[in-house]
C-alpha cells in the first residue's frame, strides 16, 4: 500500500471519527434528549425543592407561631394568676389588719377570760371569716391555726386538734417560711371542697412565721387555676406547668415528672435575666425538645411548657413522605410524556432550526432548501413550518425598506414637533416687546431683547435634539428674566437644582412650555403668581417638576394630558389650531424620544394649584435612546 493510499485511509478514518463524535454531541444536545432531561429535572427538582421549601417553611411558620402564640397565651394566663394572687393577698390583708382579728388575738392570749368568753370570741371571729370569705368568690375556705392546737374555720367551726402541726406545709412554713403550698388535699377543708387546693399561709400578729402564734391558711381550688391552663395547648401532647421557686408544680399535673431531666435547664432560666423566651434542646427523637417559659411578676413562679418537635411536626413529616412518593410517580410519568412529545416535535423542529440558522446568516435560499415542501398542515408544528417558509420568501424584499422608512418617519415626526415650539413662544415674546416699547420702558425692552436673542440663538440649533441639562436651564433662566420683566413683583419664580446633574442629557425645549402654562393659569385665579421649578435626580431618573398655585386642572383636561403622555398623538397636536399646544407638544416629544422610559406625574387640586413632573431616564452622553430601551 502506497503512502498516498495510507494517507487517504487515515483521513477517511479521521472524518468518520469526527462525524461520530459530532453525532454523539448532537444526540446529547438534541431537543429530544433535552426534552426528556428537562421534564425529569423539572418534575424531580421542582418537587424536591418544593417539598424541602414547604417543609422548612411550614416548620419555620409553626415554630414562629408556637413562640408567639404560646407566649401570648402565657401572658394572658400570667395576668390571670396575678389576679388570683392579688385577691388572695387582698383577702389575707383584710383579715390581718381587721380590728376583729386583733381583738380575737388579745382574747386568746388573755388568761383572765373564761372558757365561755373565749368560746364566744371564737364564734364571733368564725362568723367574720364566713362573711369575709363570701365576698371573695375565688376563696374556697380559710382556717386559722394556733400553737395551742386551736383551729378556727368558717361556719362556726372551732376545733381543738393539734394534729395539724404534723402537716408538712405547717413545718415548712414555720421552719423555712414557705408561704405557698402546691396543690394538695386539705383534710380540714374537704367539707367545703373535696378537691386539691392551693394555699397561701400568713402569720397573724407577727410578720415572722417562726414567732407567730397563729397561722392563717387561705385555700383556693386548684381546678380554678388548672382548668384555664389545660386550655392552652402545645401541639398534641405538649403541656404547660405552673412551678414555684423550688421548681415544683403548683397544680396537680402528673405529667411533670416525665420532664425531670429538664429541671436543670429550667433552673438556669429561672436564674437568668430574661423574663420569657423559647429554648431548643437536642432531643432523643426526631427534632429538638422545645421549652417555653415565662416568669410571673408577683411571685417567683414560672410558667414552663414542654413539647417535642416530633409532636409538633408529626403531620408535617407524613406530608413530606407522601409528597416524595408522589414525586417518584410523577418522575416516571414525566419520562413517558417527554418521550411521546419529543417523537412528534423534535424531527420537524430540527429542520426548522436548521433553516433559521441559514436565515440568521442571511442565506434565505439555503433556508428554503432546508424546509420541507409544502403539504397539508396537520398540527401546530406544520403550521409554523409553512408560515416560516412563506415569511422567508417575503422577508428579503421588505425588511430593509421597511426598517429605513420607519426610522425616517420617526425622525421627521420628532423634527416637526421641535419646530412647533419656536413660533409659539416667539409670538408671545414679540407681543411683550411691543407692549414694552409702547410704554417706553427702554431698559426692560433691552433686557428682553438680549434674553430673546440668547434664546433664539439656542433654539436655531435644530440639529441638536439632545442637550446638556445646564444648557436647558440657561435657556429657562433667560425665559424667566423675560417673565420677570413682564409681570414685575406680581410673579415669584424660584428654581432648585440638585448638584451632580451638570452632565445629564435631556431633549431640548421641555421646561419652558411647562413654566409658561404654570404662569398663565396662576394669574387666572390670583393677581399674583408663584411658580417653583425643581430639578432632582432619583436613582436612574431625572425628575423635572413645575409647581404653581393656580386654579388647578379640570378633570377632563387632566385625563387628556395623561392620555397624551401614554400615546404620542402626533396628528392631533399638529392639526390643533389652539395656541395652548405647548404642554401637549412636550409630552408628545418625550413619548416619541424616550418611549416607555418616559413617565409623567400630575397632581392637581382645585383652587390650590398643580404639580407637573416629567420623569426622564438619566443619561450622561449624547446618544439616542435605543428601541430596545424604549420598550
């Protein structure tokens, strides 16, 4: 085999290898492959992300709701506890400070009194307790215990029985000054309420419990505090507990013992400075253990709630699993749908795309060769192909001429509007000069002529559609000087210009017509006119506003100007015989030049005045706004 034959064989092999690689690449990037991949990614990723976001967002919402709702309900329950404690303290204070209590104490301590007199004093004091207790619906029973074994209660209950000294609550009060007794069964008050009670212990006759000879025990039913607490829920199994300064439950809630491992954390929170809050602790099950707490103001008690995230989000976890299962099913369905759709779409679309590449390069003949011959249209893809084939055959003829004619027409429209400004203003100024000459006001006439000359020199630059903002402001200042000569002290013109706008570029002749209208309409209502011109920058916009104190705009005129700002009604403006065309001219030119980038704000109040603000895009160089930017 010659070297030439070997070279041809190697070249042929290389071309085959290149075509094979190109075929693999096209297969990987073909519409069919991308459709299948897109459907799979769309459904799998969307459902995965949606599931993840929904789960996390729901978790966050539930957590936020738990914190706000639990703390809010704890606030309400804390107020209820404060009210109950206040009534118990009020009742105790009433008994403690009563003169009858003082007399009874003296009678019990007087050895000269007979047993009958002491018995009569006990009965009178018992009636006093009965009457006082009836005035407080929260109090279920009250007893006074003396060191000599005497016990006095309501309803003439007077008993000598020192067995109460063996009660744990009595010893804790005497030895440790513990005034509040958690929920317990009081055997002496079972005739009034055979349910657990919470008690407040108060010394009588002395403030020190160990030195007092008499102890008052005020009881309220624990259900009075427990029932409202049970209506506050944390999830399905979460519970809130009322605990005292020793972290013992004040109410008969047996579930509290299940959370003994959290007592150290509760103790740390009780010693902290925060009055309320929510703490999260890693739990043994799925999620964290949540602890909600609030310190009560009147006592050292706390409201402590325990709930697990597994309890809170149990239904949410089930929803997540269901959605993942549903996502797998949708994945299989999406693959089948993608294969079916790609079979009927990708082949004709591939030929259409190839023809479009030829059109993109300007090869219209090659595009027509790639498209299939015309036939019956059976579906949307066939209709698109047939339409594109007809479009290619006509596009070469029309595209260039149509584009050029459109540009020429738009430029002619803009020039026509620009030329309309100059004669309109010139006629008004010439009338002013004639009036000044007749009044022989030489200095004012010279000033107006000089200002008018500068303005005409500026306005004759027709080729300059876009100018610097500083040039427009100089033109406006010359115009303002003419107005000040014309109206004198009756006209008050002010101009405010923000710094940093020297290089801003705007279209010319847009402020002077607005000022002219503002002055004109202001004098219709008042012998004096005040007009303010404000130029400022906000983000990427230049805002030009003119404010007057005239009679305001009628609703019909306001609507008309708004329509002119939205649509460049060129024919109506050019055909108008009215002399009041300045503002409409400005709006039409802004609309033609800036397109949708132009904004207008008009605020008008009858009898108070009008604010007209033009909102233009900020530009720092002389350049036409492209059609893409105009929208």
